[in-house]
């Protein structure tokens, strides 16, 4: 699978094409919604907790739509320049380097800005003109305005669970995107996903999902976020490698999600009750 982040901006765009169909189990009608949004040139916001399938879904859709997928993991130092591009000194000369967003616009790719609220405010401003009828990106340093071809799409992800008043998407940004809500898949589907991705059998996958669901109920009792599908898969992978199921669950579920010893103890009790 070939998702690349902004550090790989030197790569030719073909490198961002996903050649093999990613394994993705639709949970609702998200595939139809995304396809309709793409056809109508609408930008998309994938909302949901970490590890709930947003990135995998993007890979799957990019594969279906046969478009390159350029993914940028946003962080607090990410600037508009990082996205748009910059001049770099090469030997005696200065060369322009497209940033991932410019590269996506030029090549009609799908640009996925993961955890967009993490980025600095000026970064958000640069995506605005791409998200309305103008569909353009100003490249001030080159004195250019690029118009996005119809194949280009902008997608962002956003985890409502993490947001504080300081870090939140402003309405002026939110209202530029249609939103698809993600959550952990229902148990019946999550069981198949965990079995497929980790290699454990369906019975063990079912037990892991059951533990995950019970831990998720703790969310209202001090846990910031429930255990993700990703962590259930991690536990499954360790078990598949021969680590004892109890230990695998402790180190892949109980320990990562909280540092609170009381909560860890309660989670361990859930694990011991099922495995
Ligand atoms: P997010 O981007 O929301 O943080 P990911 O897409 O990385 O989460 O999901 C974590 C892992 O969970 C994926 O690598 C994949 O193995 C699995 N996964 C979650 N949901 C699905 C799904 N609906 N179909 C297939 N795999 C899934």
C-alpha cells in the first residue's frame, strides 16, 4: 500500500497510486457518499476517533477512484509553505519544490490532511480557496494561482474527541466540508476485521472485540477515548505470534489507553473475565 506523507514530496505522482485493492469493510453507505461527493467536487471531512478506519477508507476510495492519494499527517509545526511548496538551494541554483497540496492539485490527486486541527492556523487558510467554487490554490512565492482539475479532491480528518477550545475547527472551515462520521465498526464486522488483519481465528477475534466493547463502556468513567480497532488488531497480532492472550491484551489495550493504575486494573479485570 503506498500512502506517502509530505516528507516524500520528491516522489513522482504515480508513486501515490494504490495498485492493490486495500481491504476495507464498509460499515454503512460511506462508499456511496464519498463517491457522490467526489463526482460533485465536494470536499470531505472524515470525523471520528483514532484507529476507526478513516485512513484505510481513504486508501480504499483512492483505489476505487483510481486517483493518487497524497496523505499529510498534520502537526503543530506544519505551515502553509510546507503544504504549498518552497524554493530550495540546489548547488548554485535555487529550485522550486511543490508541496504535497500543490502536487495533488497539479496532478488531480486526492489530498488527505490527517488530523487537520493540529496544523497551524495559516495552513487552514490556504485550503479555503480550494474548498469553494474557486477550487484554486494561490502560490504567492511564484505569483501564480493554480486551478484544481475536476479529479482533485481535498479530504481532511478530524477527531472530535480530542478537541479543546483552543484547538477546534472554526465554523468557517467546517462548513466547507461534507462530513462522514466514523466510529468503531459494529461487533459482527469488527470481528471479521480483527481476524483478517491480525491472523487470529474468529473465536479469538470475537473475544478481543468483546473486551474492546466493554472497555469502551468505561469512556464515561474517566477514559478519554475507547480502545480502537487498531489496538484490537495489535493485540491479535501479538497473540498470533505466540504471546499469551492475557499479556497481549494488557500491553496492546490496557497500557496504551491509560496511565491511571486504577483504570488499568479495571481493564485487566475485564480481560481476565473473558480470556
Ligand atoms: P484512523 O485513520 O481512523 O486512525 P485506520 O484507518 O488507520 O484508522 O484504522 C486502523 C486499522 O483498523 C486499519 O489499519 C485497519 O487494519 C483496521 N480497520 C478499521 N476499520 C476498518 C474497516 N472498516 N475495514 C477494514 N479495516 C479496518
